[in-house]
C-alpha cells in the first residue's frame, strides 16, 4: 500500500528523474512519524499537567537513582539543550514544588537539583501512562521488528556522530 511519501517520490521521479530522491523515503517518513509520536506524547504529558521538557527533567532525575540529585550541567547534557533552557525548565518545576535547588556544600558556585517527594510521586504516576502511549504507538510492529528498527536507528545515529553521551 502506497503512502504519502511514496506519492512524493513518484512525483519527483517523474519531474526530476535525474536525481536520486530515495533519501526522502526515510527522512520524510521519520519526519511524519516524529510529528505523530510527538502529538501522542503531548496528550499523555498534558493529562498530567506536564510538557515534554518537564517530563524529560523529572524522568532524568528519577532514573538517576537515590538521592535523585543532579547538577544543572548533568541535566543539560542529558537533555541536549542550552543552560538557559535548563534554567527555564528548572524554574518552572521548582515553582510547582517538583524539584528543589540548593547550593553545593563543597563548592559555593555549584547548585544541586533534587527531585522532591511531590516530583517523585508525579513522575511515578506519569511513567506508566507514557510507556503505555509508546507501546500503543509501536503496536503495529512485532517485538522482533521493534528490535530491528531500534538497531537501525542506533546505527544511523552513530553514523551521524551521536555516541549517546
């Protein structure tokens, strides 16, 4: 069955047969898929009063393990955003009582961010819904195909220099 991207490729093949438009088959589908998945995740996060950025910070802190404390630089690396973006996220989460910032005991210039009990409880409520959404999004693939796709995407990321750090 042909999809939208197939039709785009057919049009380019007709209009510009001298060009290899085959990358559009992958990139176009990744873009469309990203938009559809983002919409599903936004609905799940919104049901819990969060956005993707807030979920990302809370989830990063929760999976870090006890004492659920990181510094802003660690959060910045995990989220792959600027320090200004992390500051804004932390400001919003702190205002809601989901994280707390405190000065480092050993370095007066450093700050620690700690997941509060309320933040811990919220991320523990959101995570099952988030995973259910991801399972629903991937329901069209068998476990074997999911593994295959994950491997291919990892390979592509690594080829582009993303080492996962």
